[in-house]
C-alpha cells in the first residue's frame, strides 16, 4: 500500500507542478498519506467565474487506487499502470459501476 501511495503522490506532485504555471488560477496540491487522499484543486478566478474545487482526486484504500475525479488531459489509469500499479488494482471510480467492467481496469 505504501508503494501505491508513493506512486500516486509522485504523479500528483508532477501534474501539480506543471499546472502551477496557469495564469488565472492557483493549483493547490493536497497530499494526505495517513488517509490516502491525493488532490489537485483549482482556486481563483477566470474572468467573472470563480474557480474552486478538485480537478484530480485519487485515493489509495484497501489495496486499491480509486480515481474519483480526473479533469486533466492525462489518462490517469494508464499513467498509474505504467508507473507500476496493476490494472486490477485501479478503479475508475468516476465511472458508473455498471460501465467499469468495460474500462480494462478493476470494477471495485
């Protein structure tokens, strides 16, 4: 489980550093190793619209890596798999449970 947390944390930090170059908003990188939550949040303004909320949220729990939210251009499931997490341990939790069996990743 610690290995999965390290992989997820490193990926979140890499993506977060790239996204910090955004002009109109701030990227907040949130890592919680104790509870296994890793998030990237947008904070700021885009013209007259408030930006606030997670755009990437990955959780490591019970030997699984759950992708709760992916608002990036990166296919997080494939990236996590390439970094050493088994496909059967990656759950695309943002998809309906009935559709997960067609994703090539874990159902739950």
